[in-house]
């Protein structure tokens, strides 16, 4: 009985994984690199590669969300295919989008 239950769960999951693995042609590729105290971003699909660093804003300097606001925000277009590559240079990080409630 447990094996049948596992098969019942696995088959839809495998189908979904297969459908998600379709190769898309994204308009923008964003490479996110986590460093110990900041994030680096690279927009890779332009003639001149755009790179910038993003540091946290000190909460005393501005009325902001504590430990969430940064000096250079990442901007992404709506309704487009976007490939996101996330890696860490020196330590393991947790990349989050607070407004979407996902981590």
C-alpha cells in the first residue's frame, strides 16, 4: 500500500518536472552573486554587460524596512521570460523577495 501511494504521488510530480524543464528563450538573464555583506548583480544579455553591487541601507539613515532596503535595487521588467542564476562567492546565502513572500 505505501508503494502504491508513492507511485500515485510521483507520477504527476515527474510530469510536472518534465514540463518545467522545457527550454525557454528568456529575454533577460540576471546573475545574482551573494557576498558576505552585499549582493552583486549582472544583467548578462546586453552588449555591454551591466554590473552593480547592492548594500543594505542603515535603518537610522532612512525610514525603511529594517535589514531589507538596499541602496541599488534590482529592476526587472514585467511579463517577460527571465532566467535567474543565483550563486555565492564566499558564504551560503538566502535570496529573498519579501514583497512576494518567498525565500
